[in-house]
């Protein structure tokens, strides 16, 4: 099951555009999470720690998914289409 239920617009309303833009500049990495719903896509994430309005430490995470065949064929991960699937706040 893919993660990232929040849209960019929803996250900007919660944490502001500056933090979202900072997160989107971060390098993502494999999560090694296996999906149990038959989706064979490979999950990548990037995260930033922040403090919410109540002073609690939280994480803002962005999710990307890649087709395994595309990963096998490429020599440079930067050549792939890195479309954002969604965001989550923990």
C-alpha cells in the first residue's frame, strides 16, 4: 500500500511552503519497505524534522515510487521521473 495521503497543498496549509520547499530539495533514499498489496513499485522517501505549533517534534515525509524495471535499466537515478506521490506528517 502506497503512503503519502496528504497533498502538497494540504501540507503547505499545515507547515508552510518554506518547509515543504526545503523537503523537496532533500535527496530521497530507498525505504526497503515491502508492499503487501501486490504493488511492486519501489518506495523512496525524504524527511525533515520540525517542531509543530504546540512545540512537539514531528517529521514531514515525502514519498516517491519507481517501477522496478525502470530502476534496473537506469545507470543514474537522477535520470528517472521523480514525481511526488504524497506527504505525511508524523
